[in-house]
C-alpha cells in the first residue's frame, strides 16, 4: 500500500488519527453517554462487542444486540464505528451490521490458523482492518498476520501496538518494548502504525506520556479507551479515561516537528532505556529464581548430610558458564567476577540454612 493512500484513508492534517471509545459496549445508555462527548474529537469510535477475557466468568460483551444499539445511535449522530473480531461469525455479523472498521486482537494474532480464516472471511471487504501485536514479544507472528491479510487482498491495513505481556512485575500492564513496533515499521514502511496506550498502561495515569512518546516516534495514530464512568466499566476500568480527561489529553499532545533532531535522539534514548529496564528486570528475576533453588538444595544437603561445597560441581559451573558467556560476547574477566560473587552468595545462603537447622536441633535437645 502506498503512503499517500494511507494518509487518505487515515484522514489528513497534523492531528493524529484517533480511535476512541469504551473498552466494551455495555448498554445503549452507557454507549451514548460515553460516545457523544467524543464524536467531535475522534476519527472512529471504538467499542468491544465480543470481549475475549483471559479467564471465564467476566463480562464477554453483548454480541449482535450491541451492534443494533450502535447503529441506532449512529442514525441519530453519525460516526464511524470500529470493533474487534475474533471468529468468522464475528466477521459476518460485523459486515452485516455495516461496522466501519475492524481489528484483530492480541489474543488472536498469536494463532496463524485463526488469522487465515479471518483473512478469508474478510476477503473483498473495503473497510480498514487493524492488526494488534500478539500478546508476547514475537515480531514474526505479527508480521505473519499482516502478510496473511495482504495475501488475502485486504488493502486497507494498519498495525496496532498494544504492548507485550511480561511475567515479571512491571509498571505498565503490557510493557511497550518500542523496538518491536519500530522493527515492524522497518519491514512495512508504508503500513500505518497506531499506538494503543490504554492497553500498554493498564492505569490511566500513564496514558498521556505513552501517547506523547508514540507521537514522538512518528506513529500515525492512537487508540484510546474512554468511558463516561470509567470506574464502573465492566471491562478495563482502571485504564479508561473520562471524556473530559480524553479531550484534555488531546489538547496537551505536542507535535514536536520544530525540534525534530532533538526529539528523535530523545525518543531513541527512551527506547534503549526501556530495553535496559526490561533486561534488568529479567536478570534480577532469574537471579531470584536461582537463589530460591540454591536454598532448596541447601535444605536437601542438610537433610542428607551432604557437604555444602562440592568442588567438582563448582568447577563445572564455572567452566560451562564462562563458555556460555563467551558465546554471548561477554567479557571473560567480567563473567568470572560475577560468577564468583554469585557462588559466594549461594554458599552463604546454604551455610545459613545449615546453621538454622543446627540451632533448631540444639533447641530440641536442650
Ligand atoms: C481491546 O482493545 O479492548 C482489547 C481486548 O485489546 P487487546 O487485544 O489489545 O488486549
Ligand atoms: Mn480493553
């Protein structure tokens, strides 16, 4: 797809292309109250009709009935409506009810068979199709989903960056890992890239800064969740903005074209720093897991009267890890240093376990 076509379907001008509205269409009243204050400030209104919940027992959307509520409101106050589709039945119903744009959610992008079925069901449609990144940081799955849709002849395509799940505790619900969408952009320079700061943040306090960062990185648009009573929302209550907060956010966004060079450097630094934060979190996590295993082994050694220090095991650890580290391009002296520190701490932890066991036996014998 050519860049000028993209600009045409995404609207033009300097304002970012906006998709905003509630996470889910909950009732005719909720939808109307959430959407009316937005219509003048958005290109498409979003609203979940079918909600893929990670665990059962939560609100899963009202389905076709909600599409009728949307259309009733559209007749009174014209706007363009976008929703998520995850099955071929959703596609059929969305097209039957003249939905203006659809997106494929993060939990669907992970499944190539499902993507192929959806792409086939969408064949011949002229509405835009957006593809969210998969839940986990796998660029190839995201690229693959885009290619499958392109092959099916879907022309009005865009990618949505909604962050990536992390098993360790993080500030954001889904850390952005900006490098991945930027790599996608390198592969598809003309594919519009939209940021979904709501699902990245998970909490409304971060949405403004993430939106600004996306614009600084030259994203084409934003998808933001807005609800007239965010705290009462049936899905994603913590990350939805009130309509007033949404309009304030839009007014506060800066187009930094005047300081392009400076902004670019700043954005690149932020991307790299985020990658460092992520790495540090991962190795600290791994270290904590290692130390838990060390303590566990300490207990086994104590119970079976095995000596704490096993020279053979230590020399195997030392040699193999040095090799692994060298293969990864790490400096040998640095790795040796680090390994000695870790080993020292492990011995200390196991010694403590032996001492505690001894003290408790003494207490019993007294
Ligand atoms: C959503 O947009 O409400 C949604 C469920 O998004 P994601 O697929 O990014 O989790
Ligand atoms: Mn949501």
